[in-house]
C-alpha cells in the first residue's frame, strides 16, 4: 500500500515539474512548486536527515501536505494533459 502511494507521489512530482514550464500554469504554482522542491532537496531540514526514521519523515510530511495544495493551483485540464 505504501509503495503505491510513494509511486503515485513520485509521478505527481514529475507532472508538477512539467507543468511548471507551461505558460498556462498559474503564477502561484510556479512559485510554490520550486520552493517545495528546494525544501525537499535542501540539506538543512527541520529534522536532520541522519536521524533514522525521522530524518526523511519531515520531508515526506511536507510533501504530502503541500503537493495537493500546489496541484490545486494548476488548472485541471493542464494537469490531465501532462498526466496523459
């Protein structure tokens, strides 16, 4: 169950990256998307990554909360176009 959710999230991040390049994407999403990616890839976290179990959990929780919010800023037809 969890691997499927992680795979879905991975695909949504890829779709998000593709929609950021489209001029039809909202300005808010174009700002929030890269900020989300920068936070996840940033070595400075709320909880350091070297702490077993908790280090990557904060990144995952932030991703789970913000990805649907950013997805909501993108027009549905644009999202579906890149998801296909």
